[in-house]
């Protein structure tokens, strides 16, 4: 330092220190965001499993109704009413899945979205074929 002025080297060190601190803060923010995304991903997977189970339940009930030798229209209507009630009870699971999807999608890259699409198609297509 000369005559109350800061040397160029000291200015550069200060600038680098600020940049380093900013970079550290951004890294912390990204790490926190990644943790939140991971938690959402776990919740999303849990809900997908629940929806898959619902899909299988509805498929089994529908197959049963299609194969059942119902003696009366009232029995058939009662079975359909029961299936409708089951679906209505599961509406919150589907809404939770939609909310999780909306929370995750904006942060995904195009490649991530394509991979998820392929996995879901593979998962549900293989599940449907197994039923």
C-alpha cells in the first residue's frame, strides 16, 4: 500500500475471495436444492408405487366384474358402486402424485424428463402385461 491506496495485488485477492465466497454459497444452495429434490423423488416414487397398486386393484376388480356371472343388474351396479368408492378414496393419492410431479418437473433437464418418461412407460407397460 502506498499513499493510502490499495495495491492491485490486494484488490485482486479481495475480488478472488468474494468470488470464492459466492461460489461456496451457490454450492451450498445447490446442495440444499439437491437434497430437496431427492426427498421429492423418494416421495414421488412412493406415490407411483401406490398408483400402480391402485391400477392393479382396479384392473382386478374390473376383470372380476367382466367375468362374474351376475344374476342381477343390482349386483352388478353394487359392484360398480364399490369400485367407484374405492377410486374416489384414492383420489388424494393421485392428487399427491400430480403435485409431486409439478414440483419436480421444472428442475429436470430434457434428458432427465426423457429418461423418466421411458422408465414410466416401461414400468407400467410391463406391469399391464403381467396382469
